[in-house]
């Protein structure tokens, strides 16, 4: 088994590794056996922000750097990406006269959008905590940014003032400077001088090597499509594939040395971060839910209790029709981005993905959870992976 570089995590899991099987929480009869598992950087917390897309995608790219032979890659700056994405969102918001989402959320496509235009920096250089806290919290920042953008939009719409002054973008950047820190143009890291662009080259990552896959019946199979989700502000495209290809692509990638970024719906009864498990029980009425998820989906959310989280139960059989119906009726929503790093089997030979989250390490698998193949099939919005990680037959279907 590949060793996770976070030694504290490895130590905490040693008792289960020695026992040859893992479980999701103390007292559970789930018994997970490893099929494959890949290196990942330490589990972090996105705090009270809706920047899961940045945390998960950068975790994915950090694992890509490991795969390319960089043993101890730096944590890349989630807030540098968030900052530059905010700038892009603001510009498009004004160009679209406010008829586009301006929010904290984003998508995996945002990383190449930032990387190719501006570059990237290590988290040590830009941690985005210029507002005096030691944990990310964007409630005030977003309120100020949104108020500013609404004011600029109102000035143009209601007063008819044209042309719009270029100063508005400088003011917007000033707010980001105050909260996240001054935009780094040059920096020194490990004794070497860089710009964000030159550091991006240092990572060895080529953003053209990565693709997004999704699976919905209202798109043509094996063609590009644009996911109609609010956070796809950059209008990134995905390849639409058959549901069995979506599942097999993720498994094939993991079995061949790659990890996978995963966008999914987590506002479901069967998604239980506290219990380290995501399942689709055939009878969801057995799950008792108390409380509710926060608006940013940045913590464990509602408390969910059921024997299903302690003993394997029969799950729904997932079809493309069921998946599409839940997407169409808004039961399936675009909530959260995570990072798939492994495959496990339970005692009934059911496949589970090992998923690294960005909600800290307070749960039992210390920041990870096991996601059943049925949950993956039903609730995946999209996956993001290296194009060489795709099965050859799928690459042919996509003309890659």
C-alpha cells in the first residue's frame, strides 16, 4: 500500500491497517479491504467558506505532482485560486449585467482557468488569512464583495451612467488585498525567486492534460456539454458519457496509478461524514436526520443516525433514468467537491471509493470517508482526471 505522506493520519490508522481491514467508525461492522490507494497531501479544512472546489482540485493536482515524481509537493494556495477566480467572476458579472452567479462557489475548471492566466503559488506564500483569523471564514469577505458588486451594477443599471469607470476593478482588488493579502507578483520560495507564472511551470503540470466527465441523458453521449450548474461561471465543458463509462473511468484511473477529483451532491440522507460513509439505502426511512447542512456545505452538517451506517444494507439499484430524474427534479444538486484517492471492497464485495474531504479531521477516518459505488453513480455531478487515466475504448469514443 502506498503511504500517505501525512504521518499523523498514517499513525492514527495503523491499528486498522494491522488488522488488514478498515471500518468507517467505531462499533461498525463494515469491513473494508484495500484494492488500491494513492498518496495525498494532508487533509485540510476549508473553514467557513464555499471553496471546496479549490481545496479538492488542488489536492488532486498535488497528488498528480506526486505521481510525476515529486515526493513532497507543497500545498498549493487555495486562496490564490479563489482570489483570481473572484476577479474573473466579477468581470463576467458586470459583462453579463448581473445575469450570472456571483458567489463563493466554483468548479474544477477554475484551476486551469487561473493556472493558465495567472499561475499558482504555494500556500506558504499566500494563505489568504489577512483578516486576523487562523481559520478560513469568508462570511464577511463575501458580504462585502457582493455588496460592492451589487453597488457597481446598480450604478450602471439605474443611473444609466456610462462609460463605467475602470476604477471599480481596482476597488474590488483592494477588498481582496485587505482580506486575503496583496496579490503576489513576485515571491521567494525555498531560496528561489518566482512569479506565479514561473512557479506554475515549476510544478510540471499541464492543464491541457485534464478532462471533465459527466453523465446525463439530456446530453448526447460522447460529446462535449456545458453543465448547467450555478458555479460553472467560467462555462467549462465536460464530456458526457454513459453511466457505466463514468463509473469504469473512475475505477480504471485509480487502478492505474491516478486519482480523481469528484464533484457531487452531499445533501442526502445517506451522506454521513461523521460516520465516514456515503450510501444509498433502499429504505431511506431508517435514517433519522436532525439539524441541517450549512449553506456552504463546509462541515459535517445535519446529524444523521441509522443502523445502515453500522451494518451493510441493501442499496438502490441505480439506472441512468433514476439518475436523470433526480437531477431534473433538483433532488440531485451541485454541492461539494472532493478528492477520490482509493478503492475498497466491503465484506459483501461491494465497491467503495475512498474520498478525501476538506472538512478537517474530526470524523473517525480522519478527514476521509467511504463512498459506495451506488452513491457515486446516483450523485456524481462530474469527475476530473488526467486524460491518460481514461480506458482506451473510452478515449476512442471521445476522439482523444
